[in-house]
C-alpha cells in the first residue's frame, strides 16, 4: 500500500464514529477496572495499565500516519523539487 492510501485509510479510521467509540469504551472499561481493583491486585493493575498504554499506542500510530502525510503534503507544496 502506498503512503497516500495509508493516509486516506488512517483518516477514515480516525473519522469513523464506531472506531472512536470502540477506543472510548475500551479506555473507560479499563479505567473502571483499574479504579475498582483492590490493593493486593498489583498484577491485575499492571496488566490494565499495559492494556491502556497499548490502546494509546495504536491510536497514536494511526494518528501519526495522518500527520506524516500532512507533513509530506506541506513539503511537496513548499519544495516541489526536493
């Protein structure tokens, strides 16, 4: 898949309400599970924390594809011969 297609697909994902709802629901669920965990449940809280970080990383990766595409467009317009 070329970069232009990647940017288009990434934008579509970020603008998709179901996609965003899934991230929101998962994040809220993880926060609720973390908040309701007891003090002896250290391993469970660490797993929840890791899941939250991974969720953020996936979203950030998709966002970075879009932002990188925007940067490439700007560079192409400012310096079309580079």
